[in-house]
C-alpha cells in the first residue's frame, strides 16, 4: 500500500491493525484516508453505504469495511473472496 500522507510505499503482509503506523511519517494506516472506499465526493466521504460515519478521516478507527488502498476488492467487500471460495470448493471436491 502507499501512504496517502507521505507517499511511502509500505509492504503489508497481514491485516492492518489500529495501532499500525507509517514507518516514515508515523501517521495511522488504518484510517479512512488510507481506505479503498474513501471518496471525498461521496456521502460521508465513503463509498461503502453501510459504514458508520467517522468524523476524523485521518485518525485510526475500527471500521469493519476497511480495505487498504491498492488492494483489489471483490463484490462482498472481501479482497480475496472469490479466490477463497474457489480454493474451498476445490478442497471439498478434491479427488483422491
């Protein structure tokens, strides 16, 4: 992902927690401005209609719909939902 505050490229290997910060500018990574759904032109500045309103978009929060910018998002909001479903089906019907 790329930090929206300082443009530093950050390698994300696991889920981003509320305490994670950018190594360069020390700003929160799990905030609205770092999210795929953030859009200043949308209602509440978020394209996810079911998300709760968050006033300070630059501070860390616990939004359930958070997806880091740059990560592909499937239809259900999960970044790898299609891939996970396909793997589960293949494991279920695996020939021995």
